[in-house]
């Protein structure tokens, strides 16, 4: 896999592999609190300041993920609530196949094929293209499902429950979220200035 293909695969995978669990806790990472930052595009040659800010943001994201994982491990009822939300969202998602679960299974199968060292190099480019198409369609279907009133209400209820439990689990949660918002705002300004100067 050449570097460009690997970069495209890595980007697609990081935005899809944990797609359901990420959405389940999206209250921490959506317009109500903070949006998960995208990596500065390599082709745009982002300024060093943007790369530094993004690295700092991802460190904070990693700490928040650890708190979330510990919180869910300590609260089985939240895990069950999360699973119920995922099931509801998947049921509401439009699908090009039999169901959204079938679509996700197809994506995961391609991931395994791409990760398999025995997969011929000649097949990887076609697999990468198929993967990106399916991942993009899945995320679009997910976004559409989240517009459903029942799904949106279940998401908000879950997100509030997880955030409350996270704050009790680790008092630094609120501080980390605040730092993430600040880094995101700074990153947006730096990238905006860089694009404006082109």
C-alpha cells in the first residue's frame, strides 16, 4: 500500500471503526459541547502551529476517551443504555443492503481484508475505493438517522447520562472539555488564517 493510499485508509478507518460508540457519546463531541476535530489535510500543508494544536487536541481526546471507557466499565447500566441507543439508531438508518448492520459488517470485512498481509497488492486499491464508498454511505445514513426525533431524544438522554457519570468518575472531565473547545477554536482560527493567506 503506497503512502497516499495508506493515509486515505487511515483517515477513513479512524472515522468509521468506532463509529457507533463514538456517536453514542456524541454529546461530548457535538455542537452542544465540542466537535471532534479532523486532522489537518496533508495536501494543504497546514502550518506547524495547526499540527501542534491538533496533536494537543488529540492528547486531550485520548484522556477523555480513557475517562469515558472507565466510566462505562464502572456503570453496566450505561453500557446497556448505550447498546439500546445503538440498536435504535441502526434500526432507523437507511441501508443500501439488507440493513445497516449488514452494511457495517461489509465495512468490517473490507477492513480485515485490508489489514490482512496476504491480500494481494493489486486488490488493495479496489478494496480501498470500495471501503471509502461504503464508509461514506454509512456515515451519511448515520447522520440521517440522528435527525429522527426518537433517535435524537435517545441520544441526548444517553449523552447527558454519560457526561454526568464521567464528571463524577473524574472531576477533570469538565476542564478537559474546556481545553478541547479552546484548542478547537484556536485550530479553526489558524487554519482559517492559513487558507485566507493563500
